[in-house]
C-alpha cells in the first residue's frame, strides 16, 4: 500500500506541467474526453509496467547497496526538480499532429502517449521508485497518478478553456521533487 500511495503522489506531481498534460488537453479538443483518458490509461499502464520491471531488476541486482540506491534515487529526484523548473513545452508541430491525428481516437492518442512517455521524467521516476518499493503497488500508483494528472488537465482545460497557471505548477512540482529527493538522500545516509 505504501508503494501505491507514494507512487501515486510522486507521479501525479511529476506529471503536473508536463508535455503530456498539454497533449491530453490538445487531444481532448479533438476527441471525447473519455476516449482520451482510456487511451492515456492503456499507454501509461504499458510504459509503467516496463518501467517497474526495469526498476525491480536494478533494485534486486543491487540489493546489498540499498543505501547507495537511496542516495542515487534522491539525486535523481533533485534532477527531476530542476527538470520540472526548466519545463516541457508542446511545440506547435506536436500540437498540430495531436489535432490532425487520423484513425481511431484510442489508437492515435494511445500511440502518441506511449511514444511521448518513453524516456520521460515520469518513466524515470517510476523506475527509481521501483528500485526500492513493491512492483505492483508502484505500477498501479504510477499509472493512477499519471492518469489523474492528465484527467485533471483535460477537465480544467474543458472547464476553463485555457491552460493552468504554468509557473505555479512548475514551482510546486519542483518543490515536491526536492522534498522527496532530500528524504531519499537522508534515508541513504542514515539520518531517517
């Protein structure tokens, strides 16, 4: 349960202000919100299952080095904090591709999200979490966190018809990553 809750919160925060949220809003202008959310859920579940598999393999291979893994994971989260402040932007070309995707909504959105998430900070954060936490809880939590954040973006985009205040979201998400990173480092050093 701890892995599920931690992963849900961490990935939800990681997704705030991410390019994927902008993609979700863009797709929701073309397709039904329900179809966009279903496609996001399927793509996220697949990517995060692979991420968790990588994280578990890394964690079990280095079981004797859990303190080191905590410190490295903490440093990774500090990097994610900086990455979040730097921000992701959806280029006009990417937005146009999202609007002009042909074929079924589920296939178009699912494929776009699957490809967009490969190597993204949420994938890397999921791998990092899975090195120390249970794989199933991490997988479900990371998937739920990402889908919830993207559903929030779709809902807010539909209700308000404009983007979230990006600067506030970036700062809040970066602070959350900073706190998680410092806690992991403190655990690795033995302070917690």
